[in-house]
C-alpha cells in the first residue's frame, strides 16, 4: 500500500502540463478501484449539483470512500452555467464535477467551448443507449410535467388538455417557476413551440376550432404561452414553492402546475398530495436528461471521475447508495439494469415529450424573449 | 542649482505623487468598474442591448415597467419616510410628548435591521397561499389576506418605509435641533399661532433637511434589492434592481449592464436634484442657538394620542419584526408562529423528513463557513475602508486645491449615487477576467473586499473628514515643523487623536457590510459564502426558518457592533476630560 | 540673518503679500504688526515653510530657503525654524513632557539626551512641575509656556511666533512678553513675531515691520516709527496713544494756511492742550473720556467720525456732553498727502 502511494505520488509529481490530455485519457479508462488511490491523494472533490439531493449523495460518498471529502454545492443549472463560464474566463479552477440539467445550454455553452469534458465510467458503457453517452453522460431522466393535487382530485387529473389551462377555470391557479430563472422551465416553454403542430391539434380538440394567432405570434405553441401568461399564471422562484402550492393536503381548490414528477417522493414527509397528470392532450410536459461531466480544469481529476462513477450507482436492482437519492418515482435511471420504481408510471407509458437539446438550443433565446415580453 | 532643482522635484512631486496615487486608488476602485460596464455595453455585439432595453419589443418589460415600479417605490417611500420621520422628529425635538428620549432612540433603530429581515418578517405575518408554500401567521389565524397585502407594491412600500424612515428621522431631527427656541418664542410674541409657527418658521428652517432626507430615502428605495425581490417577484413585480439581478443571473450581461447604467443615472439625477434644491437656498443650519430647549410645544390633549401613535410606529418597526423573526426561526410553520417550537432550524442534524434534510444552521458547515467569511469580510473592509477614507480625506483637507483634488473628491463620493447591485455588476464586469498580469478576482475574497471598500468609500471619507477636523490643522502642522514624515505624523498624532472616532466609523462600516445584500448578491460564489446571500437564497427557495435564523444571527452581530460604536462615539477621549 | 527679497504670495487673484523686502541681523527680534488681513500671518507661514511664495525669495543666513520665482521651498523641518501657533497646537494626547520630547524623538535624538534637553527647557520656562500633566489640565499661560518650550527644545536658529499672546488675559500678557524676551535672549536665536497689537510690537521688537494691505508701510526700530512715521497709516497705528491726524480742511483757518488743501496734518497727543473756551488755534470736540496715564491725563474728544486725543498734565473737569476745545500747536509734526504719503 505504501509503496503504491509513493508510486502514485511520484507519478503525479512527474506530470507536466502538456500531459494533461494524456492523463485525462488514462483516467477515463481506469476502474473505480484504480481511481480510488489517486482520488485519496487528491483528498477532495467539488461538485456543482442542480438538486438538493446531492447532500445525501455527499453523505453516502464519504461513507463509501472515507478520506475523500465531497464538497457539494446545490445550485440551479442556470446559476451553474453562469458561474462556470465566469470562473473559466477568470481562470479559476474550482469545480470538479458538474451535475446539471439544462442540456441544451450545457451542450452549446459548456461542452462546445470545452469548459466541461465528457466522461463515461467504463463499467456502465454497455448499460446505456448511445444517446445517453453522447455528447455527455446522462445519469437519469428528469421531468417538468403537469402535476395536480390527488387529494382534491381523487378521480384523476382535473386537466385533460393543456389548453384548458388558458380558460377562466384556471385563472390565477396555474403555477410554475419563472422560466427566466430556471432553464428547465424555459426548455418546457421552448418545447411547446417546437411541438406547435401538436399544440394546434390539441387546440382544435379542446375548442373545436383552429387556433387564432395574435399579431406577431408565429404558431400555436407561442400562442399557448401567450394565453397561459394572460391567464394570470403565477411565477415563483423555486420548485418547492410550486410543490407546496399544488400539493399541500387539505386544500379545497388547489392550483395546478408544472414541476418535477419526482417531487412526489416528498409527499409523505412534506404533507403533499402531488400526482402527475398523465392523461393530458397533447402531452404533460418534458422529460430530459440530467447529465454528469468533468470540469475541464478539474483540480481533482481522479476524484471527479470516482464521484461520477459513484453517482451512476452500483449493480443492484435499485442502483445502491450512490443512486439511492434518485431512485424515486418520477426519476428514470438511464442504466438499463436499474428496474423502474414500482410507484411510477413506467417510462414507456409516460407521455412527456423527450426534449431535443439541439433544436431547443436553437430557439431558446427567442422563446426566452417572448416570455420576457409577457411578464 | 542642482540642489534647487532637486528640492523642487522632491517637494512638488511629493504632493503630486501622493495625489496621483490617491487618485489612482479611487480610480481603480470606483471609476474603472463603472467605466467598464459602460464600455461593455458599447461593444459591437452588445450595443444592440441599448435598443432592446429602451425601444424594442422587450423594452416594456425590461425597462419601462420596472422603471415605473422603481419610481413609484422611490417617490412613495421618500414621501412616507419624510412624513413619518419628520413627524417623529418634530415630536421628539420640539414637543412635550412623554418618553421623548426613548422614542428618539427607537426611531433610529430600524435602519440597523437589514431590509430583508423586515421583508422576511412581513412574509411570516402576511403571506397568503397565492404562491404556495407556508402561509403566514395571520392567515393561520383564519384571516383572509388579500394578494395586495401579501405581495407586490404595497408590502414592499411598507417594508421600505419601515426601514428607511429612521434615516429621514435622523436628518430632520438634527436640523430641528438647531431651531433655536428663541426663534419660536419671537414668533409667539409676534402673535403667530402654533400652526403658523410650524409652517412659517419651523418648516422653512428644516426644509433643507427634509429635502436631504427625501433624496436619501429615494436613493435607498430605488436601489433596494431585498424587499422587492422577496415580496415583489412572486407576483412578477419587477424593479430595476430585481431586473438587473435576473438578467445577470441568466447571463444576459449586456442587457443587465444597460439597466445598471440607467439605474445609476436615475439615482444620481434625483440625488443631484435634491442637492440643487438644498444648496440653492441659504443654509439655516448655521443659525444655532444655545443648546437646550427652554420651551416646548404644548401638545395639550393630543399628548396622549400622539404618544401612542409614535410608540406604535416605533414598536412595529423595531421590536415586532425582530420578535417575528425569532419566532419564525423556531416555529415549523409560519402559520402557527407560536406553536411547536423547535431548535431544529438552529442546531438540528440533517433529517430527511424536515426541509429536505437541511441541517440546522449551526450544524451546517456551509453556513458556519459563511459566518466566518462574513465576519472576516466585515472586519477586513472596516479596516481597508477606514484607512482609504482617512487617506482620501487627508489629501482633500490638506491639498484640496487643483484639478487632481477635485477629481479625487468627485470620485470618492460617486458610490453614493450608485446602487449596490449596479456596483456589484460593475465589479464582476471589471474583475471577472484577468487584467494584464493580474489574475481574475472572480469568486475570491479580495474581490469582495475591493467592492466593499469602494462601495463604502463615501462613508469612510466622511468619517475621515470629521476626524481630521477634530485634529485641527495646527496640530498636524506643528508636527510637520518637527520634520516628522507623513506616515509618522499619521501614526503619532492623527491616529491616536482620532482613534475612537475611527473605531466607531469602522464598526459602522462593519455593520453595513454584515447586513448588505444588494452589493454582494451578484458577487456571491459558493467559495465565498456570505450570510446575507445565504439567507436570501434560503428565503427564495422556501426555507423560511433557516433564512430567518441566519437573519437573526446577522441582526445580533449588527446590534452588538452598533451599540459598541455608539459607546465609542459618545465616550470622550480621556485626555479631553476637564 | 533673515532677508526677504520682493516676497509675494497670491491666492488665486488675491495678493496676500506683495513685494516685501527687508533684512534683519542675527539675534534680532522682528515684529510684523498690522491689522487683521494685512498679510502678516501669511508672511510668517512662508518663513516657516508652510506656504510657498509666489514671487521673491527668503534667505536665512547664506541659504535661500524659499524661491517664489522657481516655486520651491525647503521643508519646514529642514530650515532650522521653530513656530509657536496662536492656538498653541499642543498635542492633547501627549503630556507636557511628551509634547516637548516628541519633536526631539523625530529629530533622532537618543533617549538620555532627549530627557536632559526636555528637563532643561521645562526648567527654563518654569514648568518642570507640570511635566506629567496633559494640556487640558493646565492653565492658558502654562500651555503657552509648553508651546514655547516645545519650540525651542530642538534649538532652532529662528523662532517664529504667531500672535502667541492673543489668548491670554491682559496681566498674563505683560508677564509673558517679558518671558518671551528672556527666552529670546537665552537662545540667541533670531525671532519673528506676528501681532496685531502695536504695544507688543513697540515693547518687544528690535525691528518692526508695519504691514497694511499686504505691503510693508514702514520698516524701522520702534522709536523710529513714532518719531518719524513714513505714512499716515503708520502714524495712526503706532504709539500709545497714536498720533492724531486732522484733515487740513478741518483745521482752524489760521493753521490751515500754507498747507495743501487736501492733505492731513499730524499732531502728537503730547503737543495738544485742552481748554473750556475756544481759541484761534483750537478745535471744538465733544468730550468723550478722560483717563489718568502715568501721572498725566489722556483726554479724548469726538465729533462726527473724528477722534482727537491729547495727553496733558492737568485738565478741567468735563462731563460727557460738554464741549472741549483742543488747542493745536502752531506747526503740525508731519503732513501727509491724501494717498497717505508723507509730505513733510
């Protein structure tokens, strides 16, 4: 053991700057067992994560790998992107692992300029679809879908067509996070526009007539966004506020709104009755990957890879301690060997639109400006 | 010949070099960041932001609506503060209302309570269920709270007035104290009625102070970030400060900088206008009489009711918010503020069933490091600002003539006109990337120190001036006659004489940094956690108890430091005892 | 030796001091006297090196220490001068001994040396008992002594005083004048003393420069000023009491003849007499006051905006409101033109 540590130390000390790429490649090919001693040497690993569940990962990680301190920061994807770009232009190497949603922006603004690097632990390569390995490793699929209060509506979703949200029945009672503050929600808005044809069809299905477009509005998707905002849409700054508004039990007439299906997991702890609306025309929202990447100038490259390996879970049916915080109804593991959560709608029956990051990235800013003009 | 040129070179250059280095200091600290954001918005790919913000399709929401909200906030808050602050000042200084001293002391306290604390306290009381999460105490009691009282303009106005009126009080009370009772008595002898005296004598004399109070509170209100962010954003009420924050946070920096520049212009315009009104008149403040007011307005039957009104204002703006904050940091539900108290939010370990496993603030290493970071920042800025302020004030006092000194003077007071959040934006713009051989400061402690130092420069220069006036010119000149160098004179004469005044000033700077949110909210990074930003983030993520607990910590530190400062200021130097 | 050559100082457009030239030998006691705003304090500050002249030169001994043409001046600490401020400028946070000691410390003297010198000057000024007190714990006169002790401790060659006695009461002022002269002699230094009180100037100075409007009106020993005033201003400014100046137009016709019509005639108070009845060479004034002065009587009369003072051996008893007739000598002591210049 000691000899090996000396060996590693000597190896690390001998590495010069130009050897970084080579070193990255070497690290990429290593197993967790091979990474561990180097990671111990590095001592810490810093993670920017878009979910508060990272705190539980931190505990589990430090239990699994004593001696490596995981420093986890819970930051929204939008904030992560801003910070990583700022840190890069400042020449600061702060973060090792980026755990983030907002794939459209991540691909264009972080991966494109080389601020983050792809990494797929060798052991999970056979377990993932290609789309889950490229351009970045997808750890799980997350959602922003229509949720309602199942205590108040025991017979299922009160909304069966998205256009119903623009009717007086729901004036001032649709709630979501400000799309300008959270990229996931902007992706949701963008998806409405990308799915304009489906939205147009749904309009006819709901009202029996084709949608009439306001001046300057290009399609049914944009019109839906306009009408939704016009119907006193309530914007808050965090999903927990949305969840509480929709989900708190004992409400006579609770609002409805877009949030993460997986937040249903907190129903018991928080006293909520969140349920997904999975019988909605044309869809209930979006499903999108949560991706993992190594920061380009990660100060702890081995520990970073070890942490990503840990976050991908173990070979048990539920993914083990590393994946435990994410093995909940409404989150869908990308690993084909992790079985679907028993309480959740199986992935193949789930009606949410999977986003197309490239197409989304293209019109995202325009949709953002549209949303801005409506506020 | 050689010696004369040498002597000439030494002497002339000594002063000029000193001036130039001070100018460079304030230039780098203050002018450069502001210039940088202006230049950034003029870059070819960014200049379109000007038209987008001011005339384009988005301008209504980017600029005009936030601008209208901002102006409403500024004007109403200024009026409210002058009315309430002026009313209390009049009661305390000029009438025979009972408990005058206590009212006078309490009226200065609200400014010590950070505005986000008052906003959080408002939320704990008045939140309704519109935006979900916990509802407030009053709704918990079964009262229906309408939206306009829970969110948006009205609560923001109330919170800001409750916060800033003590500023107006301080300024107006100081002016009223100079109204010699002889003036009033002379008017009484002339046969004027009480109302006539108030409007004909007292108000005109106090007018410059009223205008000063109004423009100061206006500037405070338009640049305040915390209150509109916490109370306005949930109902999509944007001010220029919140809009600026949102734009920077999502990376739309060019648009954000344009908003920042416009916000600076508006704030500066109003302060300048206020100043012009005041300086256009003769200053009456110099007409001072003997201390002690022989005769006070007899309130008669109104004495009791007016006292109750004043006491209510004071209690509602000082004790009540603090009590609510403490209670709501203990109560699991803000709708039942007084039930099921627990210390979990203070010291509890992580429990998945409470607040998504957030540990209590004293068990959260992140918050603990935030506390030490905040204290370190406060202490460092207190020292750097005081030193810089003293230096600038000294140069202005001693070598105040010439264009160089003029530039130093103007620059060092410029931050008064710049809202904190705009200043933060400017600092990110300038120091976010490496400058020549200097590394980027983004996310580092020095950046926070620099920004804090620059932001509080006007205050420090003011303190420095007071201190230098205290140490009269003769005392320094007589030391100069002995041949003592500038640093030596500073160390042996100026600083010892001024130390208490300086320490008090430094403590106030410390408090200002402790409770500041608007300056640091954009400079915050996970590596430089600061308590006020942590509290704001907890609050905006729905973890009200944690936010309130952190705010109580800030409050306690601020109050202790302020009391200490007051003690230092009032306690005279031992060698001045006669 | 101090020499001023065409010394001038302007602040913006305002000329505080213009074209002052004078010279005093080593050991002289030069008094700059004049009404407030005459430029005397500015001159002192230029001598101290606290202000740079805008024209002319200041020479101490063989060294030019300030040169207005070249715009430079030697630093106060390096021109071998000491200054007593009008406010004394004692450092309030240092004891009496500390105030005296600190300049020596700055000068780099060793501790035993400093101690010895401090004791010496404190004894010289008879304040050695106050060494441990703070400035606010001692009287005004004692503070004055501390200020002087502090100035002379480093043994400057030139002592500068800026109205040092103006804050003291009358009795103390007289005492301190003597004290100052004693210190001046004891140190052998050249002193420059600024005051608006001509009595101080006349009693202390070896040389007096009377300043008015930034210019030196006359530079002479005290006796010369009284005996031979060069200008109307000097004539009415120095002397106790100062001489009387009467416009020729107001003189009795008998005296006015042969004199230029727009000139003024100077009469010394001791050359006048007073009577109850009018005479051919008398002027009628309203009696204002009479006071005994060293066995004689000083009588002042006023009429319109003029005052006349006579010092006589004995005088009739006047009451306020009576008319007193001041009898003038046949010849005035001097005659000044309307612009103040002396004609004869």
